[in-house]
């Protein structure tokens, strides 16, 4: 069977869904929900993905995403792949977790974002998990209606703008959600094989012409210009730690002391550069990309106990946060 069409372009919007294989549970308790949210935050940092709304249910999830860098496929491989690893580690199991590839509906700009946000947030009440949506802790709904600080990866303003008016926006949004899902959205999602795009006829025709499969790599030209190059990150790390650049980029054989600046540079290159792991490995003289994760795990363990080091890393990373 052919793979579903994936449509990627800069600043595209998507309703992304996936569920556990065989309807297995994805989130067993609070720790699992939090692990998935942590993974969303990482996707925002590494791929600039913006989350407009989300709802995590026990055996599936809904995300409303915006991709400034035309890289939905790469971001979702991180989200599903890394969460699967974390789930299996906590559950002490192995193997695939999701039923297959995620489903993504491409949405016309300034068209259905508001309605889909409502559709996503109403999942717990439609499933009769709660009587009051405010009681459900694993969706973005509470951030919309309460004076509650949202995580940096959750973008509320675009939804607020569509609900109309700046003043009293929280109450306006709450009233809108309480009206229930509109009939057009219900009919769209009631179809067994719904189209991979939602919008006007002109939008559907245009977006179909842009179609690509998510097996294609995102070209360097599509990455935002302010994404730092690996070389620049290495320079900043060398400057802060007052070491030679070659001490970071060159590998040493045998038993050698911990090279903290090199570890930090590898970590920031993976988190902030937007480069493929193979590109990062080449910059550090590594033959295997698996060495990157091994090194970063060592650094993260060290940062958990060495607050001074953690502050240094944060100081460099703050240059690239957007």
C-alpha cells in the first residue's frame, strides 16, 4: 500500500494524531504524560515547531502544530521516536509503541485553527472522562482560560486572535469551546478516510501541488537563517570555557579525562543547530552518530549535579532560543 501523502512547506499548520498500536495505552500515569510534554518541548527547541493546542488521552494524542521550517516529518520522528524510547524505558519493555505513522491534516492559514483547537480540547468531555473540561490536566485548555504561565513551546496568541478581540480573551475562548464542535468539523472527521488537507477548494488544489513524502530530507535552504551553524556553536563554547577549538573538534583515543567543553558543544549542536546527526558527527570527527547520544547522556547526568556547569550551558543556549 502506498505511503500517505505528506505536505510540507514553511509556516504550515497541521492537526496531528496518533494512537497506540492495538489501542494500547500510551500514558500510564503522570510520569508518562510529563515525558511526552518534555518531548514536545525538545521538538520546539530543535525544530522550531510551535504547538498551538494539544490533548493527551490514555491511548492517543492530538496536536495542533505550526512548522516555520517546513520540517513536520523530522519533528514527528523525534516526538514519536523519543517518546517511545522513554515509554519503554519506564515500562521496562521494548518494541514499537504507536500503531504506525502519525496522521497529519494540513490546514489552511487563518481558516480552521480555532475550530480544531476546540475539537482537540473537547476530547476528554466527548469521551466522558470529565464533566468539566477544566478538570482535565493533560491538555492545553487550562492555559487558554486561566492566568497560568504556558510553557515556551505553547503558542496561544494565534488562537486568541481568531476568537476575536484582545480584551476578555480567556472568557471568549471558554464560551466558544463550551458551544460544542461545529457540524462541518464533525462530518470531516467522521469519514473513515478523510482528506489530508482542510480548507477552501483553492487551498486544497494549491497544497496538493506542493505534496512531498516525509521521506525527503529538508534542504538546508528551508532552515531559518538564524539557526546557528555547528562551527559557531563550537566557537562560543571554546570562548566560554577558554579552550582551543581543536580540543573540542578532535577525537582522542584511549582513556582520556572528561572533555566537558566537547560534550557541551555536542549537546548544543544537536539541540540548536537543526543539522542532521551525520552533519554534527562529521564536525566532531565521529564515525558513528550513536556516539552523540552517549556523550550527551553523560553531560546531562553531570549537569544534574553540577549547577555551575548547568548555568554555563544555559548561558550559551540562551543565545539561540527563539
